[in-house]
């Protein structure tokens, strides 16, 4: 071990580990500590735990955490956000728009209007902050949002008309549906939702339920990855944003067996799960926090996909495809009628 590296390691272990104070980045501290741990007797796991604690306690500098305003690396552009919000809300009210709907209405999630709203209140650069602070900017943003909201509503009404026309015409080449319901519990990625709608159409499932904040057609990113299949998939009864828990309870009252797909201590691997021959539903959760605990409690069972690497999870769209096609494999292997349909 060279003298330079030994001194560096000694400094690392002696100094208080603070990301903004340390002489080298945390990633480099982590690497050097691992290299020198054999030479100076420190237990690497303890050092790693200390780093993890520091990272957990270090506030984020992104606009998603505007409360952090301290230090040279603080979110200085968050200052004055309440004043900007009040100005914008006033202008929106003058246009007949309820400002509370912008942030709380699930239909606005991921829309251009909401992005415009957040960009004004939480600017990300000094230039954007200067523009937002100009006296007339709030009115300009409000007018822009008003147009975007009207445009979104027009797109949605056009989408509903097209879907209704398709279902009235009955242009589907195959009316046979597999009795499978896919339930998405607050999945946040629009491209993932589009992929799931596409595979749902390919598998001819009964319906795909988009619950909570899950983006839904005609969201442009949903339609892009759905590749024309979004119109061909039923989104359930009223096809409105609904509670995942209520959806699960409604399906169970109709005799549908509902499985939550989540990695827990009580999960059964997909290969060993007793999947019924008919009427089954699967709940897939948010990319970060998974399926809601209350929803899991309401399910008839919890299944998981076995993983063999360091990562213990898959992309939600990939997970849906594995679960659905494994179910179809079981059914088509047992049922000659289904096999001939395939």
C-alpha cells in the first residue's frame, strides 16, 4: 500500500463524513475505504452503513424538495414559491379555473398543464426565476394553462368518441377474451402503461384497470408505447380513475380471485402459486413503493417472480408480461378449446 493511499485512507476514516465537507466524493470514499479496509483493520460493512446513514440524512437539492434552501448547494430558486403560487392561483381563478384541481385531480397527473404550473412555481435556473418573478408572467402562464387544459379535454373527448365508435362497430377480429384482469395500482410511468395496454391486447385480457395516479389514454406517452392497441383494450366499467382497493373488492364480490404481485415475506413464487383456471386478477404496484399494503391485505394471495441477481425486482411491464403469459401457458395446457383458439 502506497504512502499516499495510506494517508488518504487515514483521513477518510478520521474525518467526519459529510458530502459537502469531505475532500473527495462519497463514491470515491466508498471505493478507497474498501481498498484500504484490509490494511487498517476497519470493518467495511460498518463503514458502508455509516455512508448510507449520511446519504439518507442529506437533503435532496431537486425542486421536488423545495424546503431545502440552505447552503451553497441549496435550492435557492425555491424561495418565493408561495408568493408565485398565490399569484398564479389568482390568475387561474380569474379565468374560471379551480387551482386546487391542478394539483389534486388525478386526471391532471403528467399533463402539460401541470408541468407548466410546476415550472412557474419551482423554476430550475436563475433565468427561469427572473422570468417567473416578472409582474405579468403569472397571467401569461395562466392563459397558457387554460389553453392546455382545454386541449387536453378536447383530446380526451375525441378519444372517448373513437373508443365508443370502435366498440359499437365491433371491428375486433376475435371476440374471445381470457378472463384475466390487470390492475395497475398508482403506476407512475406513462410508457410502462402503454406497454401494458399493448400486451393486454395481445393476450386478449378481459380488462386493464388504471387506478389512482396511473396515466391513462389519451396521454401521449401512453398512446406512443401502446402502438395503436389502447383503443382495443377495455379499461373496466366507468373507465374513470378509481380506487385500487375498491376495484379489488368489487372483483372479489363477483367471484374473481385477486393476486397481488409483490415481493414480501408471505409471497409465493409464481411457479408454485395455485392459479385458478378462470376469473383471475393481478395487482401490480408503483415502481418505487409497490402495491399498497391495504390492497395486499384485501387480495386472496400474494405472488412474486423469483430473481437470482442482486436486484430483486423487474420493470413493471416486464413483470406483467411474465405473469400473464405464465397464466395463459397453464390454461392452454389444460384446456384444448383454449389451445385451438391460440
